[in-house]
């Protein structure tokens, strides 16, 4: 069953590759599969530090979208490497993904439903 789930997540990932300025919106399983497949991915949690401390995806960097220097900080990311963003439910990460695309990032992935959907899918968070 796990093999079938991984296969389906991989299939979904292959069908949602970004093109041009479109960000890929990935469900939790496909998002996890992408994280496992791409070692060079830049994983960004755009929630507040308080939210981040209550649980985040492993290896995530916390860049609060509401910080005054958010644009400067994301501008330091490598535009040649994939960027994956998430928040609590998807609103802030959608805004961040749009901003990243506007700055010239081509491989932008957004977690559909955010951490709430990640937890609902039974996927792990790091404390």
C-alpha cells in the first residue's frame, strides 16, 4: 500500500511541474515526495516564529512573511534551485509563492492546505 501511495505521489508530482511563472500547488503526499526527491530544495516556512516553534517540517527555514525584511531574505535564496513554501492553511504561502515568481524564481512549489493538511495526512512535524 505504501508503495502504491509513493507511486501515486510521484505521478502527481510529474504532472505538476511548474512551467514559466506558475507555482505548483502540491498536496501533502506529493509535497513530501518532492522533498525526498530533491536534495537541493529550499524549504521555507512563512509563518510566525511562534507558529514555527509549535511544529514545522524537518529542515525548514523560518522566514516570516510579515517581517519587514522578508523580500530581502527571500532574495538571497538560489533562484536556480527549487523553492518550496508553506504556512498554516495556504494563504500566506500562496502570497509568498507569487512574490517568488515575480522575483524570477521558476521552480516554486506551494503546500496545498499548509501545515493543517500536512498534519491531517498524518505526516510528521519537528518540534
